[in-house]
């Protein structure tokens, strides 16, 4: 029986939520100032912010943005230590500081001019957190309701590696906002050790699954060659690129009709030479940066998705892969176990265990029926829990509750 993504979603018990505005167009809408990196910056936070401009929010709220992007974004995104100044060079460092101070100095005037009802601050870890902590303090000084939205996959490491003084400062910062948003229950438990649990809400990352509705899931099971996808991004090493390459050696010793697509790994120098040295270049295809349309096409032309990361929040790439009907093999870190149920819609492995990664790949290569069932399960799960319609409605409800509390 042929399946299409839209048909599979129609069978779920929780179809994507719909929104019907009950207020008059002329009624004054509350203002939300959304703060974070904006295009041409890229990354998960930027993608999230731009996806917020959807009628489920804009019909009820006036969304305005305040960009915090600077020249270092894209060069030093999510740096896992404080050696940034030594590695980016003085000219870029100086320019970055100028941009940052300019943003901070202009922010109070933006608050005075726009008088937002809520400031929604999107942050990550390390430098991003400390910079955005200042915006939290400024927002509270001006008496504005504040949401701190933590996206960083390394927040746990960031906190554990901080000294006693910085840990106190992190905890103090988390006390100031009226609401803290995290990506999963896993992160809620972690942040709940530092801030009151009742002010923490879970809003997951999401995808617009309608973008994949016309893609026939059965196409994935009609080809003899198995295309296996890995997308590295700016932190390909942390996401397990070298483990993938080691797994390729094991898989291709027995399975020749496979192609491993390594996309957006341009930040890793000598990747072609490494594949040659490991004698896997004939089984790999290396792609550079992918536009949104190109990435969708690559997902739709793949059969499996790999993400053996060493740390994660809730990676959007896994949700995108699930929306296209890909079985997932990922490491059991961060929020991934909340999305991937081992054996049902993918497999979980320990980070760094490339032998286990190879074994799960081989299992799915030879078991077409299992791949097909996982594909169907993933499309249904996205529709029920991680579709844009569902999650933006949850975010709107958080705005509603915060504003209702303010007027109570």
C-alpha cells in the first residue's frame, strides 16, 4: 500500500492543531519583543525565531525582533570554552565587542519606544548566556515581563565547568525572568535544580511538516542503494563525524551498495583526505552548506539519518529527518531519548560507540520492513508532537498565561 506523509499524519490521534482567531482585527494586540540572532546569521535559534512569524502568533500578538547577531556568529557559534578571544583574531574580536556594546546601549531605547508586554530572550551557553543575562536584567529594571528561552545543547557542561562565583551568577540570572522555557523534560529537570520548577515550561523545537506532505514515503523502500545521511553543521566533530567515518569502514566491509552523504561539514579541514586515508571515499559523498530547499531534498532522497552526538539539546535535524520518514540512529544524550524510542522509530547508542553505530546501520540495511515501520512511526510522531502548528499554539498559550498572571 503506498503511503504519503499527509496520509500518515491524517491517521494520528492528535492531528496538527488549528487556530481560529476569536478577536477582532481592530483589537489592540499585545507586543512581544523577540530577542536573538537574526539572518544572515544561521543556526537553530535563528531558525526558531524566524519560524515564529506565523499567523498562530501574529494574529494575536505584535511580534517585533531585536537582533543580537554580530560578526563572530557563524565563525564561533557555540564555542565550548573561553579561548574565543585567542582564536578569532583581534580585528574580529574588536568588531564583535563594538556590535555587542551597541546592541546593549540601544536596548533600553527600544524598550522605551516599543513598550513591549513581554521580552522573549533566546539564549544558549557560554558567551551567549552572559550577554543575554544583561538583557534579562535590563528588561526587569524596566518592569517588562521576561521569558528566558534556553536553546543551548551544552548548558549542562557550561554550568558544571563554571567556577563557584559563575555558578552563583547563573543561578541568580535564572531567578529574574518570570518564565524559563527549555527544550525538553530532561532540560527542565536540570534547570529545575537552579530555578523554581513552577516557572519552567517545555516548548520543543518543531518543524513545518507540511513541507514534506507531497513526498511519498514508499519511495524510500523502492531503491536498491541505501543512502545514509549525516549533517554536521558548525560542530560536526561534536555531532560524531569521526564515529560515522569509523562506522563506514565496518559497514562497507560487508555492504557495498550504500552511500554515506556527509553534508555541511565544511568546518572540518581535510575531510576528503580523511575519507581517502580510511579507504571509504568511494562510499561517501561530501556536500557543503545546504539551503533550506536543498536540505529538504537531501532528506527526502535519504533512507537513514545518523546523529551520534556527544551532547545535544533537541536537534532540529532529527525532527526534519523524522518528518521525511527516516529511521534515526542517534546517541542517547540530551533530549534525544524523549524523541527516539529505541527499536520503534530508531535506535539509540552510547556516544562514541562507533561499533554499535555500525551494527544498527547494518540491521536497518537488511531489514526493509523495519525501516518502513519506523518511517511511518516517525511521520505520525512529528504530526502529533513536533509539528509547527502544535508547538506554536503551545508558545501562544505560554504568552497568554504570563499576561493573564500580570493582570490578575
